[in-house]
């Protein structure tokens, strides 16, 4: 019987970053969730929602020469730029194919950050406990001496390390994901927990995406020292219940209003997060 990639295991948000006994923590990356399968030279790279992303990321497909056959990974596609994760570079890749995708890869190489092992040498490993899957994944990286575009996501059971990771938001890390050490990989189940670092700032709503009467997201800005309004990011997609609260257009004011910062990277249309 032909093996196919399972639906991804998902996570639920938690209000505090508490590392529980018999759990591990991993970094939460600001990228595209992706699942990858290699079988006899055939590569499947798809998003959480099933979008085929191989044509948009030729450097990942080309990198399968480093991997053993009959393997499947769960992970995150990321791009580094000037010392931080650059989500906008990823989003610009989605519609590119062929020569356009190759040029984009040459300009900003994407990496596949692997955090779970779903298949190894033809064996379905989703039934293995997390700790065994992680040990096997690390062994693959060590034995094969994997290098770019492959990267290994760190994992820890040390609360001090979790606290350290939570200070890394300046380089684009979103927070941490918690996983039970003895849990199998459960497709579509929200068996993981995630804590996302939140920052607040004052910003001005300079524009919206979607209809003005029912915007999908808000484009935010702040004035610099020269008095020029500079774009700083956008909100995540607005909940439908929040879109109709005030349909009246308003003028931008220098004082702005406190808004939860979504970060510098536009996120509309992303293939999905864990």
C-alpha cells in the first residue's frame, strides 16, 4: 500500500509558558508549516492545508539528495535575512514558479527546519512516542551530516532554556511549542500546546486589506524622528465579529492607539501555522 503524508498534528494556545513534567519545548518559528515526503526520488512538499509548495521552493526539492529514501518530515519553512527571520520573503515565494522561483531562491535561500519525524526507511514512525521520534530525527541529521537547506529544531526539557528562548522575539522567533514526551504523532489533533510572545505598541492604522466596511487586516505605521509615517507591520486576520464594529473611515493621528503588534511581516494568505 502506498504511504501518504498524514494531516499535521496541531497545537492549542496557552496563556503562560509553563513547562510541565514529562513535556518538552521547542522553538516556535515565524515561517510556513510544511510536511515533506521523499520516496524513490519523488518529493512531496505541502502546507498544513495541503497546498503543494515544491514548485515555489526548488532549493528544498534539490536538497533531497542529502536525505535518506523513504523518509517524511514535519517542520517549518523559514528565510533568514540580516540576522532575523523574514516572513515576507516567504510570502513572496508562493506565487512563483520556474525561473521566478529559482531567482527568489538565489536571492534568499529558504531552510526546512525539521522538528518531527513521520517516516524512516519506509517505517511509519507516527506511532512512536515523541522522545523516540526526536532521537531518531537527530540521528538522521548526525549520520547524514545534513546542511542547508536542512536545519534541526532544538528541543529542551530545561525551564531555564525556555525562558531564554522567550527573549528571542527580536530575531523573529514567535515563542515556544510544548509536546508530551510519550505522545505519538496524532494527525489533525491539537495535542501540542503553544505560547506566543506578545508585545504591545502604539500604532496608526494607515490602510486596510479587503473592503473598508469589513477589513481583513489593518496595516500599521509609526512616525519616525523626521515626522514621516513608516510601515511597521499588519495585524493578523481580523475575526469576523470585529470587522463591523465601526465602518466609518478615520484620519490617521500622530498619537495612534494601543494595538497588539502582529510583527513586521505581512501574514495574509499564509499556508498555515502549527
